[in-house]
């Protein structure tokens, strides 16, 4: 009997505390890499949106610069519609596709107080029986890519222009433009006020004619 009791005492198992400690270590080793990966994906998404916003802002600057080169009077007329750059609203929207097509309303005032929504067009293709995204285009509403309908993107682009009147210069020979591109951002800690990301570009355009 004594020999049997000694054998039972030698057969020790895990206590509840040891089991909980082992489970905790296991959970940390699993959850930590997943959290890091999730954060990395979020930051990659933010970077992608930031690059897209920069190109949308630069596109607007390029269109206005080309408009300046074509007709300073036309740019002055648009500046009178687009408001002072120091005011939050009003502002103007811009549609580069319409501008390239020679349409007069390529630059026009925004229709609401939240600015001018940029629309997204997704071009898809079928590969091995699976529908994949081929290209994504951004622009104004009213365009078509095959049978693809436009959808709202997360980007809002507002253009503001202010003629700068210098002493002895009549009319103004310089127009300051301000392009603001905002987008919804779910990444905490690196977006701007209100949980949104923002790209802002200033440029002064001079009358070269």
C-alpha cells in the first residue's frame, strides 16, 4: 500500500494555474502577429488612399494650368465662381474627362456643402471564369466604361481660386489656386481631424499671355 501511494505522488499533472499560464502564452504568441499584420494592412490602405488623393489633387492643378495656357480670361471667369481659398465653401469641382472633351462645364461650383464627390468607375475582366478588377478610374459622374455604372468613391475634391490684385496691376495677373482632397480613413492616430485623410496643394498661376 505504501509503495502504491509513493507511485501516485510521483505522477504529477498540471495545476490550473499552470494551465492558464500556458494558454495565456499561447494566445499572446498567436494574437500579437495577427494584430501587427492587421495594423500593417490598415497603414497600407491609408498609404494607397494618400497616393490616390495626391494624384487627384495634381490632376486638378494640371487642368487649371492647361486652362491658363489656353485662355487667361477663361481661368479668370472660373476663379470668380470658385470662391476665396480661405473660406471652407463654396468651391468648384473639376472633371478632367470633360475638359479633355472640350466641354464648358468641366469646372463648375460644387453642388453641396460637403464638397465635390469624386466618382469611381471599376473596369473588370473575366479570367478563367472569375471576374477580376482590371482598372479603377476616378472622375465626374455621367461617364461609362462598357456596362459599368459609376459609384461614389471615398474622395472629395474641392478647388478654390482667388485672383491676387497687385498694386498697379489691373486686371489681376495672378490667381492662387487651392486644391483639397479629403477621404474617409479608418486608421486611428494618423489621419487628420474628424477621422479623415487630407491632401492639400497650393499653386500660384500667372498670366503668361
